C-alpha cells in the first residue's frame, strides 16, 4: 500500500501538491497522497491529508499541506489547526507495519503571500514556495542532463532540472 497509489480522494492533485509528491518520492520517501482520514459512522470523513511521506532509513515522517489559498491568517490558522490535528491523530495508521517515529514534521506550504511575520501555523511550520523551490533545485543533479537526468517518472522534477540547466544559471 506504499508508493504512489492513485489519489486516495479520487481526484487529481494540483501542480504544487504533485511537485511535493515527486520531490519526496525522488528522495526515497514512501508517499501517501490525498488520504481521507477519520471515517465517520454515518458516512464521510473527518478530513483529508494532502501529502504524508516517510523515509524508512532516515526515520523521518513529514506531513505537507500545500496551499494556493489567499485567505487571511485567521482563516488559515483555523484550517491548518484542523488539518494538522487530524494528521497527528491518523498518520500512524497510514504506514502500518513500518517502524515510524512518534513525531511528525508538519509543513504548511504557501504558494501566495508572505510569512506575515509567522514561522508556524496550526502547530506546523510555515514554508513559502520560494523556499521550497530552492530546496528542490538544490536536490537535483548538478551534472548535465545527458549524464544525470532525473528519471522519467518524475516529470515535474525533470522539467525543473531541464529549466535549471538550459534557462537559469545556477
């Protein structure tokens, strides 16, 4: 049940979410995406976790909630408090049989706006897309694509690598 199953919620991921999934898989994480959690007795679910990733060697567990919203910080705080609480409650059952850590790193990844003076929200860390993209770029091979191409199974990362090599000077 690990790897990249179809989106658990039955919908396609947005660009930012898909880039997050590719980035963590490329780095050796087992990734779950769009996972519905907290099944209710009368139907429905308590919520959805966008991306949860576990690295079995590093014993690193991370829950990422990419967001392209333009909400105010009060509304964001309410939303991410709920999402991260659900993550802490339900993530252990997503990797049954694996020795996962008790602590989960939680990241709210924002595509729009600045930090608003914040480093945390809803119990997780705030990361801006500009910061995330720098992390991704640094993790991609520096050698020529002819010698060290990102595998075809990671089309967004491969596009980034191509762009970095042919358009942007590092």
